[in-house]
C-alpha cells in the first residue's frame, strides 16, 4: 500500500515555480532553435534572403555566391524567378563542393526569400592514381594535387571531402610544378570516377603529359655598366644549365634591374630575347640592359606632416647622402640610424627625379612618428640584484626639438637607482649624438653602503655598419660607510672623481642582441682623477671580444674573452666599487657575481686591479627560440699595482656547466648553472644564474 503526504502551501508554491522555470527554459530553447534555423541571411538593397540548413563552416562561401547573384539582379523584385534562380545556384554550389545529392527549396515570405538546404551525404576522395610519364617523384606530385583539399579547415586527412574546385586547383598546381622544371608544354587531365559505395568514395586518376624539357643554354648580357659586370655575369653563370621557364627569365630581369638600382642606376630596364624550339632542349637567352644614367642625390626632403623636431633629425641623419651617388646599402645605414632614435614607427625613402633631370635625385622621406611620450613599469629578477621594479618615462621629441628626455626610478635588493637624461641625436645637426645624464644611486648589497651621485656627458657616433665610438667626461661624488669592513678593504670612503675616456667597437655580428654568426671587438679606456682632495687617481682599460660560428642551422659555437686592468694604484687605494671584479653570469659562472677572488667572512667581494676571462660555448636550438647550451669558463683576478696593461694573475679558476636560453626581441632570458671543479675552502661547488643577455 502506498501513502502520499499532503503538500504544504510553501511546497506547492516552490513546485509551481519550478514548473514555470522549466516551461521558460523550454520556450527559450525553442526560440534559440528557431533563431538558429534562420541565423544565416544576406541582404542587398530591399531584398533579404534567409537560408536554413547550412552549417557555419559552409556559410561564408555560400554568402559570397548569393551576394554576387543579388548584385547581378540589381534592384529587381524579390519574386519567384529570383527565388528559383537562387535555389538553383545554391544546389549547384553544394554539388561542386562535394554534396551530389544536395537539394535546395524556396518560398516567398513577407520578409523576403527563404531558402531551405538539404546537403545530403558528402563525397569522399578515394584512391588517387597518377598516369603517364613521371618526370618528378610520384609522391611529390600527389602532394601538389591534394594540397588545396588537405588545407581546408577541419579536414579529415584520411578521408578528405571531394571538392571539384579543389581538385581542379590541385591539378593546376601539378602542371605549374612541371613547367617550373622546364616542361613548358606540360598538361594535366583530371579523370574522376563515378561515386561508389555506402561511404560515397570517388576515385580519380590524374593523367600527366609532360612534353619536352627546356634547359637554359648560354645566358649572356649586353649593356651592363662596367662596374657591375662581375655581379651581372654571376647571374648568367648561375642560370646556365638550369630548367628554363618564362618566370625564371622574368626573375633574372628583375634581379638585374635590382642590382643596378641598388648602386645608383635607378632607371635601369632589362629585356630578354630567346627562341623556343618545339622539340625542347637548350634555350639561349640574351638579356639586354638599358641602365640609363646613374643618379646623384641633389637634396633630401621630408614629408610636410613630420613635426619640426622630426624634420631636424631626419635632415641631419641623411645629410651625408647629399651630393653622393645613390647606393641602397649606404642609404639603408642612415635609415637605420634614424630609426634608432625611437622617434619613428615607420619610415620610407624614395628617390624622385629632380626637375625632370633623371641623373639628379630628390631623396624624399615619408613615414609616421611614434607616440612621443611613454610611461612604463618594469618588473624583473636576477640572481645578483634579486627582485626589481622600475618606473620609466620617455619623451622622444621633447618640446618638439627632436631630443629625447628620459627618466627612470628602480628599486632592487641593492637599493634604489634613479636617473634623468637628455639625448640630442644630431648635435649641431651632425652625425654625432650627445647624452647628458644625472644619476643617484644607493648600493647596499654587501657589508657596506654606498650613496653616489654622477653627472656625465657622452658624445657618440656610428661611423658605418661596423665601427662606432664615443668619448665621455663626467664627475661623481660618493660616500661609503661600513660597520664591518676596514679602510683597507673599502678604500676611500668619501671621494669625488673626474672621469675622462673613450669607447670604440667594431661589430660584424648579424645581430647585436641575438647573434648567430660574426664577431666583435670592443675597447674602453678611462682616466679617473681626484676632484676634491680624496687622493684617488687611476687609469682603467678594458678589452673584450667574441666570435659566433654557426655549425648547422640549429647548432652553433661561440667563444669570448675579456681583459680588464687598473693602473696607477693598488687595490686598497681604489674605492671598492671602482675595482675590477670577476665571477658571475658574464664571466666565470661557477662563482656568484663578483665573488671570484678575495671575499670577507661576511661575503663581501673585495675585487682587485686586473681580471682575465675566457669562455667557450656550444648551443643547440631544441625548439623555436629555446636553446640548450654547455659551456666552459676560465678566469683570474689580480690585486697588484700593475705596471703594464697585460699584467694578470696566473691563479686561474674554472667553470663547466649547462643552461637554457629563451630568445626574446631584446635578448635571451638565460638560466645557467656553472660547476666549480676545484672548490677551495669556503667556496660553493657551483652557482645558478638567472639573467638577460648572452654571457659575452
């Protein structure tokens, strides 16, 4: 026997509410279904067409076809003839796309025309057979034939859908591939079989008729400027004996014109003469070049939309080209120097005839300036300074002068650092840039605290693609305090220095931040003299270089070395932060930053007066932008009063290790572990470094 309890009023109300919610959900679902049924529509003028039964992936191509038909109909009425035509074209569209049993119906509604589509079952590609002579591997030709089909979105690789247009396009690709190999009369014929089986498979045969092969015979050139004969003749030598086709001839013509244009013959034009025999064979080609006059830059002009500051910088940067024969490589150098200022998001140069004189050129510069003012927040971390955070400000066109005003305030475990700088990228409208910089710094990473201020002026120039130099002058005042270190360990504790020096660099790397090949060598010399009676005076010189050698596309070798020396004072007479150090992510990596050499019991590196470092590294790209590396480092630190820049300690220390590099546009994020094979008392067995940039 069943019993049923009586429901309370609250329970009845809750039950009714649940029923109402269910009814609402059902109505909403029906509304969504009805809405989805007519989700696809297209409208032209007053005519609206709604389409039912079409999946999202099929709609875009169908929409374009319907728009074409409506456009052809123009302002005609949305009557039965148009509706019947549209249904016919929709059915034909689906048949071509691989639905042979597709049906399309229509009806007129108050809102326009309603089309109902039933695609049916799709046809699949069955067995593919190539027939005829095969001048190229059969697998390669099949890949070209199936390429358009297999590149469709969400395609079934094993049973791709049969699409007539894709098959015809693939046959065309096979034909083009054969013609590129010199079979100029090659023909392909697509022979599809009837659709068979419950799974609707359609086999096909591609018949290939290659015809005779044509080969470049003797390629010669007339009219080439004498200065370019070696370059143009090299193009002829490279062409001889290769498969002949018209596209290759046009490519050689364009290349010859480009060779001329890159070296000042901007109006060069090349034609080609040749005769094709029906039987194929070698084809002799004569390239006839009309170089015209070589263009000399008469003046440099900028677009009127550039700001006053931008115009000043551009005219100064490109000024050396005035009066010179135009050469693309030379112009590209000044182009990059202008971009280096950070003022421009886009630049373009074009040489225009000057007043109808084809030998005189107006170098016209157009482009777009960057947003001059930027404010940024920069978090970071490395194993020496620890977590870091900074705020930066930059104005690349301060007061519309073309000068860059920059400021930064950052904080790390070593303390706060701040600076303000003003850079004139074209001082006195020359190729030199000048940067004035004022900085404040507190450093308390070890057992002492240093507070310093510095003011400097740096004048620099990039002479060419490889050579650059700068000269600088500055002054700084510092105070060092420590409750632990002795005066011999810290050196002078209140000192002011005047600095005068120069840098030079010769850089043949393919990239300054992500080098894969090339080499560089750089040197610096700096004289520091007593400014306010602190008794500090010395000369410091640095020499460094590196060589990057690609072994394969993903495997490379690199080696680097650095020599540093201080002359004129012993280590105890030099302020502690002005000494030479060794160890860390940019030197011997089995030691922490600065910690190769004497260290106090509390962990403060004391530095010295000379340092030597050399390294070798093999790296392999294990995936895009990610490299694995193994390395070996060696270095030493000396503390004497060096009488010669080549006086170094022979107490060498080593590191062997491995690491990862993840490449970013500004340089690699680098994680290295260096093992110390011969640790001494108090030394670690190795050290882990996390930092940015290559080691050398």
